């Protein structure tokens, strides 16, 4: 007998042994499937109850996946059909099963299949069976890798689709809050609940210019706020990134710090409010706060908490009329003089009518503050000591600040 003939004979014997090994494994599959399911339920938290993955679903996927590998052992040159692992990956993603535990179950099944084949080869004590097992090992681990890769890719693709769908839904619900639109016969309270917004806290709205067309300027803001324990929900339009933020009083400074750190464009913030039904009004005030900032200036600006400022913001035409009637003579001054008088008025009011405290903020002498206030009295004919006149002056000054026409 020639070496070639002997080699051909050994090759046929090994092929026959491999076929027999695969056929033996096929016959043992029902028992192996039950054992893998039992061990998975015992060792892996995900499968200990059927809350996420029902027991019959686990049994089905283990059966499909082990059948996939055993079929490959019988014909190593056959191109595997990856439909089974891909389908398992997609289904587990929709069940919100953790990917590491899904893969752990799969690796467990492969390891138990290998142990079963190894025990069979050892017990047979036939060299051809051991040779067949050696040949089968590379196929088994190759199929295992291909299977795990297909499962992982399908899981991640499905997860990305789910997240995108959830984000689209959240954006639509936020849009419903901003417009005051009723969704599915639900009011703002129900929409807030769907968004996961706590209902026992204050709220505020943030409105930021987009960095480009439909490009976020507050990149990662929802995640950054979540890191400090603040829940928010956002909507992105071609020109505006807007969000509803929940806050407790002690969180305001931390929230503003996150916004300032994240801001890549002009950003306005509304005063705090209590009811989700007030969200359209808060959005309007946040946009007004944004508009108060000079174009191109990257800054976060909080709208005044004064009800008078909100009133003027809701009726810009009346605000312009009021500004002209009360502050007409001031607005006709050169810009530097006009701004100095208006800044002094705001500082004086914001600091409880104290010229000394206003001077510290304005970095000037208290007599300078008093001089400017005297000029305001002369130009407007209104005294700061008269409550009605003071209210008119402050409201008119707010109107100037809120109106781009008056600021020019």
C-alpha cells in the first residue's frame, strides 16, 4: 500500500468519524438543551425568572443555537445561516435583556456542547474519534465566534433602533408640552409622567440657538444634568434646542453651571414655574431671554423673575409704546449715556434702592449713581420716590431690554 493510499484511507476514516460524531451529537441534543437551560436558570440572574425572558423563549433560543453549531460540525465547508443568532439578538434587545448575560448563556451552551463531545471521545477510546474531535474543535469555535458576532450586531442594531424611536417619541411629547397640545386625550400631567418628569418639583425651560442647522449647541446636556440628579427632556428643531428641566431650589446654581459649561451658542432660561401646563409660557420667556443676548455671544441668560418683565414679554408692541412714552428722552441720548442711565436704574432697583450697593455692582462712586438717577428724573419727569413713577420707569426699562428695536 502506498503512502498516498494509506493517507486517503485515514482521511476517509476521519471524515466518517466526524460524520458519526456530529450524528451522535444530534441525537444527544434534546438532553443537552434541557441541561443548558437548567444551568442557565441556575447560574444567570436574567433567566432565573421569566419576567424578561420566558422559560419557553430561553428553551427555543438554546435549541436553535445549539442546532446551528451541531449542523455546522457535520459539514464544516457549508456557509452557516446566521438567521437564528440574529433573531435571538433582536428579540433580546426588545426584551431589554442585558447583552453580557445573553452572551454568557450562549458561551455556556457552547462549553457544555464541547464537554459532551470531549467526554464521548474519551469514553470511545478510538483514535479516529479523537482525531474527529480535533478536526471539529476549530469548526466549533469558528461557528461560536460567528454566532456571537451575529447575535451582538443584531442586538446593537435593534437597540439603536429602539433608542432612536424612544428619542423621537420623547421629542414629540416635549413638543406637545411646548405647544400646549393635548396628546391621546391626555393633559400636560400625563405627558410629563410619560417623560419621567417628577411632578413634585419646580420646572424651567431652556432655549438655545442651534450651532448649525438642526445641530445641538448644548451637546450632552441631558446626560450632564442626569449626572447631578436632574431630570430633563429635550426637543431639537432646525434652529432651536429646547428642554424642560425639573429643579429643586438648591439645584439652581448647579443646573446653571451645567448649562454654562455645555453652551455653544446663545441660551435663554425661563423663570421657574410649578405646572406643566405653563410650559408654553415658559418657552416664550426662555426665547425672550435668548433674544436679550447679542447675536453670536455664547452665554446663558436667565429671564427676570419679575412678573412685570413677563407681562412686557407677552405684549412687545405695548412694551415698545411704553418705553417710548416713559423713556423717550433717554433713548434719544448717545448710546453710551443711555446705557449708563438704564444700567444704573436696574442696579438701583435690583439692590433694594441702595445707591451704595448699586455703586459696588457698577464699579463707580455712590455719588455717580445718585447723579445718574437725578438725570433720569429730569429727563423723564418721574421721581424714584413715587411708587407709580418708579413702577413705570422699571417696566419701561424692562421693555427696552426685551426689545431689539429699543436696544439698537
